[in-house]
C-alpha cells in the first residue's frame, strides 16, 4: 500500500464556464475526492485551491500534471506538508 500524504493544489486559470468541473476531473479519474475546494474569480482569472487530506504519495505528481493540462490553466503549484523533524 502506498504512503498517504496531505496535498494542496493551487491553480491559476482563465475564468471560463466549466472550469471548476474540469479541475475536479483529474481527481475523479483516480478515484479521489477533494476534502475542500475553494475558488475565487479575480478579473479574468480564477484562483482555485484543491485540498486532499490523504492521497497516495505516488499520485501527487500525476494529478499536478493533469491539472496543468486542463484547458485554460495557467499555473499549478503543489504544496505538501514539511516532513516532521526529530526532536533530540
């Protein structure tokens, strides 16, 4: 079984009808469901955040790549939690 990680995908895209459903498609095709989705339109752009509290670590780069291929997406940033440091 793959290690699970929390991941946030920060997406900037051109504002267009159907954008939000297109952003969820890369998750759905991998049988993943976002724990939170937040999107704000700012002029001609939409800034969206897709949050997954636990997803297979091996899928993070695949989902990020698929999000980057969505029509109208300008950028995708993946945010993973920092590894915990051992306290001596």
